[in-house]
C-alpha cells in the first residue's frame, strides 16, 4: 500500500513540475497565447485555433520560420503570424513575410524589434473558448455552477470532519469500502479493443496514405489523393531554407483530387503524407522527425481515443467482500470421497 501511495506521489510531483515549467514562460512574458482570426496561414492554422509563440533572438531566425510580429499600422496589441520568406541583413535584421494561403507577400517589412516570437504549437479550436465564455448563460453553466457545487461540497466536508469522533468513523467506513470495492481492468477486453481498433485505423490510414520517403522533385509535380479522406503532404528538403522555393511545400489535397506543386528541377526531398486526421501543424512537426510518424501517430491517437470511449466495457468495480478461493483438484477429490463415504 505504501509503495502505491509513493508511486502516486511521484507521478503527481512530475505532473506538477511539467505544468509549472510549461506555465512559467507565460507568466514571465517569454511566451504568449494568441488566437487566429484570419485564414492567411491555412491550413497550418485555422481561424479559431489558439497558437503559442515563444520569444526568440532575431539573429536565430531563419527563412521558413513562422513568426508573430506587431501589425504595422494597427493597434499595439494586434499581431500577425506569417512565414519568413527572405531576410535582409542590416544594422537591424529585416524580414520579408508572407501568409501561406496568400498569393502575394506582405507589402511591409518587419524589423527585428517588431518580432514577438516564433510559433511553437497550435491547439485546434481552442480560440473559441474565450468567445464562448462571453455568453452569460454558457458561462454560468460551465464555470459558475460547477464552482458553486465544488464550494458547497467542500463546506459539507469541513462540517463533516469537524467532529473527531465522526471523522474516525468515516475513515473506518472508507477503509472498509476500499476493501470491498476495487477497480478491475479486464485485460482481455482491453487488449481485444486495442487490437481491433488498431487494425481498423491502420487500414484507414494505409488506404488514405500517399507516397512516403526520399524523392526527387521535377519542375511540375502532381500530388494525387485516391482515398476518401483529405490528404496532407509535406516536402522536406535537406536544407529547410529551400522549402520556400517549393510552391507549396505542404498542403491538403481533397479526396479524389489532385494538386500541382512547382519546384526547382531535381530537388531532392523527403516526402511525408498522411490522412488529414491530425492538425496540419502536428503532421509537419512529426514529419520533421520521421516521414512515417504522422500516420503512426494518427493510428495510436485514434486507437486510444476509441478505447477510452468504450471505457465501460473493459473497466469494472469489484464489489465482492471476499474473493472466491480456488479449489485444488486434490482437495476437490477428498471432498467427493467424504460426501460418498468412500474409505
């Protein structure tokens, strides 16, 4: 029992350290959370997504990085998140930027002093939460009411445990209940669900996945999607700065459709493609590690989600007070002999 409590304490401490280390940059100002309002960076980020940007030394920025900067000629608290397409080296670095979904580059130049940070993560649709909180009815049912219920429950517990005698009695009752009721994981059911759902999602991904691995681009390249799901493709040259030479180096191909991509002839790249079941930003980040990782991650994620949705099938609570003892064959034979009066 002590080992179990120690393990739970260690896990809780690790989670707390992770959360604190993740939140510290937001309190110190080195990281910001921004809400996407326009579709200029579609499909990397969509309107309503929330993005996080982290402050960076402008000298470390490279062509191809996605940066957030103060919008020139707009409000001071308004920002633009676009991709760097070229850099001018002056006393202060100047960046030319462009939205991935825009045909033309931005009409202005971005000095290094206006750069807020570099894109680090995208959380799909999280930007709708602040807007939803402005709805008074929704805010009441999602925030105020649950908070009131938690406070009332805490007050009830304080009143309950204020009497030492009743506290001791309740602790004894809780120990008895813990002995009688214990969670049980039905391993065979869980393994069966994971195997079946993993097999199904692997088939879906394989049926909707394009070519992966090393390739050499021609001047005009056709990306074809013969599956029934949208397809995300990513071209990764050896030098990331050459990505801007490929128009477009990543994108989404609708089902049963094709997209033409132009590039400098004989450009060696690594191709990664996967069904559009994960956010495009996540697929690009995973493709940078391994071209086959986006498809594998999609299978794992949706298999786990499917297993969690069917949680009642593989999780039970054992309410029996005593476990049935296994009767050994020799003891069972002795009982039969006594019952039949056999000497």
